[in-house]
């Protein structure tokens, strides 16, 4: 294999066809590669048994199937949630979380009833899209890493393939809710989502793109009529409260966010999922809940209420260091349901192994596997907030 070997993981069917044609082969060879890479998830060219040996040898000389490397797994004794630590070619690391069936939500949700996969057979993988994150939300451990780089489409997809190989199980649902802001890696994320659908048979309705509220990406999803589930990390319908929790709200305040989700719904006709973590005395007050109800009614939506999973911050003066989970969670959920909103309550699956929402973080220095202990401020992605 040459030093400039072409990475095939992350290439679409059309790209693989063009690649093999460039090697003087017929386009159908690209279809074969697509099936072997994604449908069967092979890790070597030798495993492609219906491909001529001479072509396999040529592929090995000019291309590579390298993606992520599985470094470690942790299984929750409490609920079976599994956290995977993956190494990248440049020695950086990301985490993915496999959520077992029937631990995700407590809800009476019409969309759940329409699902063809029974809840107790559903297996959801939460994948990462960036190493670290530039958005620095007050309640999220990933932001303490700073931003290091975007993942490629191949690195995103290989999290799914590697977990499938490791467990021998079919991944029925994929959520882009791990480390990073998917909308800041839009092209790679959408390429991965398209291949998930065509190559790994994960239906668009079973793919969730979660954003902190990057309105430009939401609008673009609508313009492209992408029918994956859109989840927006909202947390408050008060601009001042939201800005205190999420710096991205300074760039995209609530009117801009609402305009984007309205545009998306108008073009795609799929309900928005709003994610809400409730904090004691901050966004669980009666006025905050009234505002939340009004905002959620503006566009057809459902609310995903997530318990706050306490994290350890590197500095005691970090914005999130004083956050505490709301003791009023069940009261608020009841108020939202009495307002005729569809409400799901996320479980705390994986909290005991730091795999629950907002807890993903790894050491950013190459060669280290311990959790990060200081806040990186360099190498942040431009125009992040």
C-alpha cells in the first residue's frame, strides 16, 4: 500500500464506481466494494471472495480500509449500556455508546407506536462526529476538551461497523448525539447518514441528527429535504437563560432558531424533537415552563426531557460547575403533558460508566487514555459561536 493510499470507508456507491473506473475497471466493481464495505463490513480486501484476486491485490496496493480502532469497552452493570473507546489514525480518540433495548425512553409517543421494530428489539448506537466540540455548552463534558478536528465520513461510519463486528448484533437506530456538533461537520455527517441508509439498511426515520441549535444546518437539512429525525438541544425558551447555558445561542438566538425549524418542518413535514435538561432554579421555574410550552407549540414537536448527569469540571469557576439537577422533573413533565405536548423522559442509561448524555470526554493528547483534566482553548474551530 502506498503512502497516499485512498481511504475507501466513507465513499458512496457513486464515488466507489468512479474510483474503480479510474483504475480501468467496470463500474459494477464499485457496487461490489459498496456491499463488502457496508453490508458485510469486511476489514480486508482478501475477504472480498467474489472479487478477482488480481483486482484485490491491486486494491491493496492503492487503497486502504483503515477506519477507527477499538481500544476499550466498558459495560454498565446497572443496565447493560456499553461504551466504546476508539482510536483514530492520528492517535486522537472518540467514544460511542450502545444503548440496549427498552432503556431509552419512558413515553406514550405516537411515533413509537408507528415503529416497525419493537422497542425491546431496538438497539441504538450514539456516534461521535468531532473530536471534542467547539460549542462549550455549560452542562456537557465534551466541551471541556475544546475542538480538535472533524471526523471523516469513514470514521463516523466505522463506529457503526466496528460495534456491529464487536457485538455481532444489528444496529437498528443511530443517533448523532455523541461527541461534537454534527452541523459543524455537515457534509461528512450527511454522507455517513446516506450510506447508513443505503449500505447498512438503517431507515432515515431511525437516524437522529442532534444539534445545539446551529440554525444554518437546520435550514440546509430542510432545503435538502432530509427526512432523518431532527433533535434540537433547546433547554430554555428564554434567550437570556439559553445564552447562559449554551454560547451558541448568542449566534443563533431563539427567533433565528424558530425560523430555521419552521422552515425545516415546512419542507420536510417531520416533527421536531426538542431536548430539555432541567436545572434546579434555572429553567424549571413556572415562567420558564410557560415559555417552553409556547415555543414547543409553534411548530409540531415533541419534547425529550433528559435528567442532568453531573460531570466533573476542570475548574471550579466553570459555567456548569454550579448546575444541579431539578428536583421538579416529574412535576414539570406532568405540566407539559397537561399542556397536550408529547413528552418523552430519557433514562439515565450508562451514567455509572460516564456514558449518559453530556458525559462523553476523553484525553485529547495523543497516546493518553485517561480523562481530560484541563481545559483546552487552542485549535478551536473558526466561527463556532
